[in-house]
C-alpha cells in the first residue's frame, strides 16, 4: 500500500464499534465522527464524505469491497474529501439526521448511506449505495466523487443554496394539544386494513417488513375489546411469517425482512430488536389461543436467543451478519443433495414440505426453507435438528456482541413474558440479570450509556431510556421487587431533566448536552424500536397503576395529546402510539394479590400468564411500599386472594387459581 494511503490506517482500530474496526485497514483514511475531522475539513476547505452503515448490512459490505477497498477510489477520496465513517447502531441520532436529508434529496434512504457535507456538518448531496461502475441507472462512485468535488470547488454558491434549503427540514415543528377520543383506537385498526395483504399477511408489498409494533397493537386490541378484525390480521400474518423463509426454519428466529411479498426470500441478517418484538407477539398469540403452532415457534425463538444471542453473565449480542466472505445467506441455505445426504430415506417428505428443489429456489442452486400451507412443524423436529447440527459445522456469520441498551431492554422484556407464558425460568433469570447489569454497569452517576463492549460508551438516547423503563416495569410485574419501580421512576426523572421540552412538551431524541440545531426531533413513530415518545406515554400509564401517582397519567395524557396529529394520518407506523392511547382510554385491569406469610407469587405468575394488559401487585407482609389501593384488600379466610378492579370498580374477591383462570379464559 502506498505510504500516503497507509498513513492513517488504524485511526478506527481502537473504536468500540465493531463496524468501524472492520474499516480500519481500508485505504480510505477514515475518521470516526469527531470535531478533529471537521476542523481539518475547515482548515483544508474540503467537503466531508460521510458513510453510515452497520456491521450486519449486506450492501454496506458490498460497497466496502467494491469501493472503499479500491485504491483508486480511496486516492480520490483522500485527496478531495475528509472521509468519516459512522456506525448507525452506535450513533442512531446521526443516522436519523442524514437519512432525513437523503430522503429529502432523493425520496429514499437506507444503508449504506452516502452523504456529502460542508465542514459545518450540513448536507448538500447524498444517496445510498453507489456501484463501482455505472449500472441499474446509478452512476459509479468515482463519477459521484468527481462531480461533487467539482461542484464544491467551482459552484460553491449553488452548494450553499442547497444547504440553506436542506437546513429547513431540521426546523422543529410546532406541537399543539388535540382532544383525545377513544374511537381513534378502533379507527387505527380500520386504517391498518387499507395496507393489509389479505393473501400473504403483513402490510404492503415487497420488500416486506414485519411491522412488529403493529402486530402487538392488534393483539392488544383483541385482548382489550375482542376485536376480531384485529385478531385476524395478526393471526394470519404471524402464521404466514413463521411458515416463510423470513423465519429461520432450522435455527429459529427471524431475519430482518423479506425481499418479496410472500415472506419467502429474506435479507438474512438477524437483529436483536426484531426478534425481541416478534418473540413477544408469538407469545401473546400463544397466550390467547394455546395453539401448538404458536407454542412451538415461541420455544424455537427462545432457543435461538439462548443459543446464538445470549451473552454471559448478562446481556445479548445485537446482530448476526447476513454474509460469510461476502456471500449473502450462504450460512442459512441448502442444496437438495445436502439435504438428501443428511436425511436419507426421510428426505423426500422434508423436501416436499419445505419447498426444496433440485435447481434451488434461491441463488446458486441453493434453497431457502419455507412451508406452504398449514403443516405440523413438530413432525419435522428431528430433521430440523439434524440440519441445525450440520449447519453449526459451517463458518458462522459475524456476531456483533455489542450490548445496546434499548435493544437489550426489549429482549429482557420479552424474555420476562416468555417466563410468564412458557414457564421457562431461564428466561426470567437471564432477563433480570441483564436488567441488573444495565443498571449496575451502564448507568453511572445519573448517566445511562447506550453501548457496551468492554466498557460503557456513547450517551444513551431517549429510545434507550424508554425501552429500559419498560423493562424495569415488567421486571417488577414478574418478581414484585419495588427496586425496579424505584429505578424506573429515577430514570424517568433523568429523562425529564435531560430530554423533556418543558416549554412545548415531548421528549427530544438527544439529551440537551448533545443537542444541536439539527437534532431537534421528538420521535413518536415506530422505527427499529417503538416510537420513544409513544413508549414513554405507555410507560407513564403503567407507572400510574403500579404507584398510584396520578401525575404520571396526566403526563401521559399530555404526550398523547401533543402527538395525536402526528400519529393519526399513519396508524401503521405509529402503532405504539395507539397502544398507549388504548391503555389510556381503556385502562388495564388492576389486580391486587393479598396474601400472608410472604406468599402470593403463584397468583402473580398465573395472572401474568393469562393477560398482557394488566397491573398486578402483590400485597403481603414483605411489601415495602404501601398504596391506597391496598386498603381493605385482605386474604379472605387466610387464603391468597385476588382483587380484580376495572375502571375503579372491583369484582368479587377470588381465592382460587382455577377461578382466576376461568375469569381470564372466558
């Protein structure tokens, strides 16, 4: 490598991000996002080339191989630009800023994101993937680099006019409070029908994403109001997804999305957040139906999590790559001959059931396993185990073991649900250990951190706080230790101090110490994780019922009123908002379990296994917090007794687990 190209290699070598470390030896002289890089851009009067991607991103790998590792491309970049590489998982606020810019410029976004900035961080041109040579209507990266450099040098006035227009998109929008109406919740279900795929399930066409938050909202509506339309959409979609290639039939767990409308051909990366949200959806579907299909899928996802994602002593890996040596999906696909060799005389039935063909249903004569129609999955348990064991002899895709607070909190919440519904104690144990790990290791001196590899790094964003607060509330619901409610309230106070717009309402994405004119957004829409302002509203409502504090419900109401006009036009993308509105308009059952002698956890576990939308609290001689709601709630005849209250009216006390189950399995 020429000296001028090798001079700066290693600048990323010490990064906490595995994505940045993988780029350390590229001939492009990458900087991490830093003032040092922009100061150099100002000093040398050069534009900045910003590349945003992720370690799991297939097309990021393609562009790195084609362009960033090409010495001629690197020479142009190093001469004419200051190059900066960003990991979107580590710095989602930067990804949000510049995705918005590229969407405004081109009408689309995604990864890899390629953006050109002034030395003052302002975008003026960008796109996503650019090939190494012109094809599919796209110019080559060399053409782009030379054209942008030429425009910046010779047409600076035009560039700055573009900058001026682009900066308008970051102006904070005006928020005003609108009246809440219970009918908006059922209206959201009706609106989702407009995007619903009645043949394949799911919403929209190809590429097709799971819209996990929407599925969870539909399941919640079914529990709240027996909404059959909501159930039918959720049930149909969940069954179709778990039968398709977007689900890893051999190893469990979901790939990120399907490239087709029928869930057959996935993008093969596996994300922690997707599997957390979808695990919860399958668990709730099983809770409502006691269907063997949903039980089987739920167990498989849990097994995948413990086999491939769990970190010891706590936490979860954040993603599994799609590629091995640049070949997408090779780890997950099979030839017909491979399957025949493994399964012998059992192969023919398996091949028919999972749509395996001689020529392959995927690239290179390989096959993605997927099922057509309703097939008893348990019939093929032995065959799938053989395939999985054989697959583990292959080189596995890269696993990013970075712990991300928000994503890890989502999985902890879902594993607590798995403990409650599947009675799997390892799920509770690891979830609680993980929540404790975040509080003890990633929360220091009143500051929460987003990332952990060997040490905590990067200030947390509002999504990390909102997901963690939810996990703390659900930890309390599972184990009835008020420490978790205390910590949820403490983190909420931190959010109010560092993220809340006290003048206009709503939580900013970025805390005030890191905020800039380009980071004024207050996200409510669901994206990779639930919309933070919507999730915070739902958290506040739950805290109201667990603490008796009316102020939390009032704060939730304010958030819901502020963001109603933003959420109403697109319920599918704002499902967490409508879930929170449903909590507000149709309150959860508040269930007090009164017991003696430290007893009552069997009733707690039973309630949690039966319903999701609940606030269940144990009141016995070990209870450390006294609530007004406990008044008059005593064990009847010395027996553990459940007091079920709806809309402030309590039912007749129940002292039998069988009777409790009858009430909630009507």
